[in-house]
């Protein structure tokens, strides 16, 4: 077997988006202050990538889900599914928005100024053709006005949501459930200015939708400074090259993904347990 993606354990495919999950699990290294029976290095994780060709250019934002968070995500997913079955609701932080730019990005076109693409299409679906004309103008002038990109992405998302039947009036935020939501974190990857690649990932659930689980990823580049206490500070005020993408999933799709992630992690722990137990046993004689 010659697999092009040997570490891939799950995917979700849409016409212009692909969600890919790679397992990157590692045992604790000798230089890490981690007990052998904890089973995972600090670098042990799943890498989540959205391959997004829905806009004017390809985006591939990625993020890590660390091994220690996976069991909790599955538990919260199962709780969310119970809430979906009951029609119950919970809360979400005020700064998290489901729906993306279609619901938040206001247009500058003279016919739609100050309105979002979702607002326009919810009022009159026949405005799709008018939005596409506005999109063509924005695209043709993208080189002169780079800010057009955000409006293009908002129009594309709104039209895509309408076509799959998921364009709905914004629900009150108390309808949303938080499954996973990280702070801004950084990769070791740097750009030519020495800025680290930054990521933020969240998974939200809107029980009112047919595709209730939404995974959001943000990437950008920003300086990461070392503080006197040894901690690192990401200077998001200087962030550049920000890209965002999201993908909506059915209950079956998301539960299958998170179950596959947890199963793969447990299998990794099982096949390595004997080796790690021996390390712990041998080491116990030096520290008894």
C-alpha cells in the first residue's frame, strides 16, 4: 500500500472544501519532564486542516488539537448530541460567531452598502445574481483594493449556505454550544519577517441546524515575544496575512471524526504501553 497521506485518519468533503485530520502522536522524549505512563509528548496531537477553494484563492488553514483535549471533546460532543435530541440549548462566549463572514461582513457596493450578504439573501433570494455581479467587480479590482477579499468570501459563503439550505436568520447566541475553543497558539513555522504562524480553532454546535457542528480555523502570522517569566506572548495587534475558514458537519460526520481520533489515540497508547511501563518500572529503582 502506497498512501499519499499516511497519517490521515479522517476526512469530510464538500464541493469546495475538504476537512482533513492527521494523527501525530508521539511518546515522551528523554528531555521532556513527562512520566513514561502519561504516554504522550507535549507535541502529541492531531493536525486539523481545511483545504478551502471556495474563494478567489486556495486557503489551507490548519490547527492542532492536543492529545490531552481529545477525550473532553468527545464527552462534550456526546452531551451536545443529547441536547440536540432534546431540543435543549446552552451558551457560547459572546465573541464567538457561527455563520462566518456571510453574517458579519458588510458590503460596500452602492446597491448593498452596509448590508451583509446573508441579510440580503434572507430578504430576497433572487438577489443572488446581483451579489454575483458585485462579486465580479470586487474580484476584478482585487489587486487595487486587497480589502475586497473579505467581501468576496462573505458573498461566496452566503450563496453556498443558501444553496445547501443552511442560510437561516441568525439565532440568538444562547442557542449555541461550545465543544472546543482554544486561545491563540503558535506553530514553530515562521515567515520571512520572523513572525510565527498563529492558529485558533473552535468547534461550535447549533442544535437548530441540519449540519449543527461547525469547525472554525484562523491562521495568521504575528510576533511571539519571550517574557521574563519564561512565558511567550503573541502580539496579535501586529498580526498579518490572516485567513479564516469553517466547515459545517452533520451529527454523523462530526461524531465519526471525533470517535476515530479517540480510537486512534487509544490504539497508539495500547501498542506502546508495554514499552512505557517497562521504562517506568526500570526508572522506579533509581527514584525509590
